[in-house]
């Protein structure tokens, strides 16, 4: 069993059953630069909230007998929520001020994210990485209070992360697309890793921009209709984490635990026979 990772920056635990981090020596084949730490964005790589605000915009617009075309939502992809609300009001002739429209959109979005679904493949990946003592961190656009409410019922899963970066963290200067949140999350890992040893999982263009500016590799999990040009800064673009191949980044492949247990059982049987 792996030693439980500390929640503060202390010397990392000694885990004799897990392979050493592969930042320096990675067994082939590695398709990308090997990593030994991973940071996940809560809203777009753990919970699937990528379309929440666009869906909220559509539903609130319908309350005013207005329809939001796909082209308008596509244009709003990299925008902040307030900018998106202003754009929708202007393009779709919403008969209220955009500030009022924004308030209603936020209310509807909160209702939609009260019980968000997990991204496909994320539970398997996070538990696999944790078993191999890979450092895991989480970043979120929620305040600490909202975060605690959002993860209700999933507390055991989120205990697998070494630490969580909330948007109201006193040390956080600027939100995404500035790189601050990822750099701060990296600084709180044990072992003092460099940015090149960190892999970011994010589903939004501004998150990928933040990872790129932090000089970290990134896996983008965008909505299906996002133009390819908006994911050019990502190291890898995937439709789902079920497509992620850990060993391409020097991480332990799936199935390692079963092979290790089988080899231990064979060794035990041989010892008992002898």
C-alpha cells in the first residue's frame, strides 16, 4: 500500500511498492515529456460542467421567447461569463439589461451544477495515479465554501488529492488565463517539482493558456464542437479521459497493480514449494 500523501509540504512518503517518479529517467516508450505530478481542473476535467453556462444562457433566453444560435455560443467560448451574457443580449435582442440577464444565468447555472456528473474516465485515472504515488492536485473556480458543497457525497474520492486550490485562496493573485493558479498549486506539492514535471488536465481554452504560460504540459478535454484552433496550445486534445494513455507521459500504465499482485503470488507459491 502507498503511504498516505501529506496535505502540507513535508518530505514525500517512501513508497517501496511504487515506481520512482520518472522526470529524469523514463523507460521507453514515452510519446511526450515524462511527468510525475498531475493537476486537474474541477469544473472541466473532473466534473463535467463545460456546457453549464451555455445551457443556462439558452434556458434563460427562452424565458424571454428568444433563441440563442449555436454560432453565438461558439463565439462566446473563450469569454468570461459576464462577457458572454452581454454578447447574448446584444446578438439575440434579449429585452432586459445584460446585467439582469447575467444574474438569472448565474442562478440557473447554480441549479444545474448542484449535482454535476463526473467526466468519463476520471475516477479510474485518479485512483490509478494515487495507487502509484503520483502527486495529485485540484484547482477550482469555486470558493472554498462552494467547493465543499459541490463535492458532497464524493468526499472519499477528493481525499485522493494532495491539495485543492480555490479561487478565494489568499495567495492567488489572478485567475485564469493567468498561470498563477497552476504555479501556486505546483508550489504546494511535496518534492519541489519543476513545471516540466507537471501535467495539467483542463477543458477550457483559458485553462490551457494558463498551463502553457506556466510552462506545463496539458491535456485538453474540450466540448465536441470547439474549433481545433482553440486547442493548439494543448499538448494533447482528447474527447474523454477514457482515451488517455498514462505511459505516453511516463506514468504507470493501467493494469500495473494486477501484474504486480500476480508476480507476488507466483513468487509466494514458488517459495512455498521450495
